[in-house]
C-alpha cells in the first residue's frame, strides 16, 4: 500500500503551494491534475520564444512582503507594471481612471478641474435617481454613474461590463461595483500594491519550483475514481486503484484530501449547479515584433465582440528585446456564459449563486479530512497573492 499524507486534486497555484509547504514539513503528497500539463490557469505555453499565458493574463501583485519574498525565493520576478489601455471607438484612454484619463476625456489639466467635472456628472446621476423615487442605486449602471459620472461610464465601463457579464448593466446588481479607483495624479499603474511582476521565464518556473520533488500525475480526473475512495475509521482515505492503470494499479492511503475543483461537483450538485463565466481565446502569431505596444488593451465598446487583446511578449520583454524577437503572439478574449464541458473562470456573484455557494460551503466546513481551496472550491474570485496567503495561513 502506498501511503501519502495528502492527495492534492489540482496543480494550480493553491495545490502547488500547498504541496510545497507540506513537503517542507516532511509530508508526502500526491498531486493529480486532469489536464495534460501542470499549473492550472497560470500555465504558460512557449510560442516563438514568448511565454504565452494560455488561460488569460496573470499579473502577480501584493503589498505583503512575506508573500513577495516567498514567490521570489522560488523564481525571481521581473519589474513588469500593469498599465492597461482602453480603446473606445479608436480613441485610447489610460487605465485606471487618472489624470491622463480625464485629460483624454475632457481636456482638463488639473485635479480641481477633473474633480469638478466628475462631481457635476455625479450630481446629475443622483438627481435623476431621486426624480425616479430612488434613494440608493438600483443596479450597476446607477451605481457606476453615481461614482464616476456619465461620460466615463458610457465610454469605458458600460460596453466592457456588459460583454464581461453577458447582461445589461441595468440588470446587474449595484454591489458588483462597490467603488471605482479614481486617481487625481498622472499615474497609469493599475495596482496600488507595493510589489508586482511576472516570473522571469514564465509562470511554469514558479509551478515547477513549487512542485519540485513532489509526485505528480497528469491526465487523471479525480471524479473517474472518486467512488473507489473509502473513508477509514480514523478519517483517512483508502483508494483501490487496481483497475486504474493511470495510477499504477496500486492501493493508496491518504491522510487528507486537498480539493481545488468545483465545490458543487464535489457534492454531486446536491443543491444544484453554480454558474460561472468563462473565456474563449483566439490566438494569433503575427509576423512583426510589436503589434499594439502594450500587454493589455481593453475594448470597451459593445460593438467589438472581444473584451481585450493581450500581447504576451510585453509581460517579459522590454526595450530592445521587443525588437530582437521578430514575431509576436496576441490573444483576443471573448467572455461568454459557461456550460458543461467548458472551463469555469469567474464565479457569478449574484444573490442566487452566493446563497447556493454558501450551502456548499456549509457542507465543506463539516469535513474533517478534506481541505477546500482556490476560486472553484471556495466559489470566490481570487487574485494570485491571496491564494498563496491562504495556503500560508493553513500551515501557520
């Protein structure tokens, strides 16, 4: 019988970090993943010498020095700064909303002028609501306009948001936009965090470092053998894999299971299925060294079907290195409704799904020997740094 302290289902950032921490404590882990590669959604594919973020752009950012030092102890990160640009009907606007944006929108040149314009439009939005008998924003459209005004909402928020969620802003709940970052300085740095960057050599180096020395198996779906797992009196699990050639025709014993997949699937959809948004990518190799001059450009008008275009080389190549690499790779991202068989990306944080997710979380909290972690298992949207932090807390 093969004995392991942990069976880790999923080799994404949560699972890989957990395996690393457990191994440091002398624990034995078995990591399985249903995909043909390790790394979950941060996996990169090497194309034309460029690390392509296969499942969407990932930028690591945090103000927690312990987390930053930890990931840099695995692989050194570069100095990439996320400064996306919005394209609305051929005109470009800097993001997040800052003095560059306000100059491009209205021609204002001082913070006082910008604030006066914003306050004027916010007042108009509040007055319109009150005239209709509303004292609080009733939907995302009203919430956004009371935060930033009509012009920025209509050009930079409305179309993009409706494409992202597949619903009209008037049909989306107000709480989705609780606040909007507004900066009265000429600063295009999207994040306020102290540290940000991309692993030098791509995210595969981070995953490889985290899983170094850990037994990993690809092309194995947990649910193909889940019914063959039996719970022992001491809470551990036994798996008779004698019929499973992928697992080596062995019997396994696991102290605990770390599950990073969909929590509703783990419980056989007992209360029903949770909804997700997913993303479809159209990837193209272009025979020129520089296509759009920036890693991320959002297309905010509703008539353009994709939400943004990613030019991957700009995450890791700077200065002359951009031209030294003669080709470039771009990905157009299309946000769409998730269906069975698609990759689930973003939880749909409306009232119905949040209440359903809470029912599953209540079940999960009663599990003594199963640990649920990551965005699918917790049905929460996470940036990367909080995922690492959550694993660190488990081991503290």
